[in-house]
């Protein structure tokens, strides 16, 4: 186990970033590293922030307002294994940034005083079993006040019963699932800030239908999906919507988690001449598929991949070949306050956030903080009720959940001129789709 104060936590982001990028660019699993071992000593004491040289000498009033209590916030996150790429880009940096922002602003204000945030973490090794053990350890041994969720639908679903049993709200971000409306009846503290699988799958079908109506594409779709909870749910919802809207599925197959060679799959798909290629993919897959497509010369009018398309490493890896590729997420650079977040994220963590889940993750932490401050104490059930019913001001705008789910996100985007711009919902679009996609540049 490792414990991090406001100052110590920032040094860790480089390690997570490198691990994530290597896992993503390699198209397979990152080299596993052992989970951090529990520290035999107590948590390091909070160090006072240095006084800037340009500031006036401290006065008794300033000293008196400094936070003197600690809010222990724990989480298990994938820093090794196949989920490390997504966790290291979308989730972990935002935990670090939020803790720094909170502490730099003076802390979290509760009825009995002001608290600084101390992060306590474990590597779940992309294993649901390890994540469950880590969550139990954080609560029973480390005595954390709050828990933050892991990355990925499968991981969030695995730990959800444990969060519920231990009485901690779970403000999930990377947990797309159509099961959420039913799960929240069983687990009132379970939340989803990215929406549901059907919401995104229906958006894909609606966008393609719009392109058909404009005469830009035909109705042949090739669908592939990673064979885990995320891929199965997303593809099932997409399949239903495609059939309901008159699309012909010329290919519909899953592939095992960790697949690295997509050339045989894309060669088969190419022969079927689809108008749109849709992959319910994870980051490593998303970053490997374009390479395979270039090798076999597969360039359909619509090339849409899922998680990882909105990652900064995508444009960094493919450059001009990212142009026209669609995926989940997207942003509107004109949204108030959003680009300030992107700038601050880069300055603090040393890496760019993605253009989908990253700002939503940070917004979920703002919601957690505001709910906690409204309750005024670490009453986890009361905090969960406030999250479920309250309205919150965040970097993505006003957040109001419906049935523990936030439905107000941008759903689909496309790389255009170096930015991943929102295409759907159409009434919130930041750009018009470029279709057909430009040819790959070899």
C-alpha cells in the first residue's frame, strides 16, 4: 500500500502515464508489476505549503485558516495488466488532479472543520479478484473515509457488491452498462456518469441513419466486439438498434480480450464491403485496429472504434491517419471552462486528458465533493442520497442524475484537424461528420 499527501501524490503520475501509453501502443497487455505492499509505518504527515517569495509574510489569520484534518480517500486502480491503458489515461490522473486542486484551494469544508485529501491506492492488476481484496483492505485496514471506483465496466460490476456491503457510494465513470437501472434498485449507492450502453449504441445507429438519409453511405455494417462485459453489452444494444433501423449486419463477431492480430478479421470484413465498420473495442484494440486496416487496405466510409479513440495517444500515434476516425465521446472546445481543465490537467499531470471520460471523471469528483460539503460530514448514505437527488456545477456543466445515471454527455466524436470533436447528439454537435473517411496515408 502507498499513502500520498498533496505533495507526494503528484510524483506518481509519470509512472501511471508511461504504463498506460506502453500498454495502449503495444496493443496488448502491459508487463505486470507487483501490487504495492502495505507500508509498515503510519501515513506521512501533511507538510505545510511553502510560502511564495512574492507573498506577504504570513499572519495569524492565514495560519488559522489552514486545514488541519485529513480525509482519507482510497481506490484500487489498474496500473498493470490489460486495463492499465484506460485507467492510466482516463481515471488515475484525474484522481491526482482533483486531490491537488482540492488541497490547493484549502481543502473540503465540513461542519467540524476543513479537511485535506490524502489518497491511498492499490494496483488491482486488472483483476476483479485483486480489486475486491484491495477494496476490503482499504476499508477494514486503512479505514478510508471514501472510496473511488476502478476503471472498466467489468471491474466496476465486480466490486459493486462490495461497495454496497461496506456502505460506500460508488460514483462510477468507466462503467457503461444497461444493467445500471436495475442495479441501482439493489445498490442505491451505485452511479454511472457515462450513461448506458444502449445510449451509445443507439447514437451510433442514429448517426449512421442520418448519413444514410443524406446519401453518404449505404446500410451494410460490420460489427466486432471485445468478449467481456463491456463489449458484449455494447454490441448487443447496437445489434438490436441496427436491425430495428434496417441496417444489414454483414459481419458480427466477438474476439478475446488481449487479441493483438486483427488482420485476419479485417481481411474477412473487407471482402464483405461494409459501409460502416463498428468496433466495441478497448484501448489496446482501438490502437491496433488502424494498423491492421492499413496493412490490408481496409478503408470503409465510416471507421468507428470505441474506448481509446478519444485518447491523446491516438492522435499522437496516427497523426494525419486519425483524420475522419469516429469513436465514443468527443468535446466542444467552446464549452465554458472545459479547455481550462485541459490546460490544468496537462500542467499538473504532464499528460493530456482524453476527449471523453476524462472530463466526466473530474466532474464526478466535483459532484462527490459538493455532495459531501452539503451533508457536512462523512455520512456516506447521506452523501449517496445527495448525489442521487442534487444538482451540481462542474466543468462539463450542470450535472443532474436521473435514476443514478447521467445522460447529458457527448456520445460520439470524430478526429478533425487534430481535435476529437463531438458529432452526436446532433443538437450538441461541435462539427459536421467527414464522410467518407479520408484514405489512409501510408
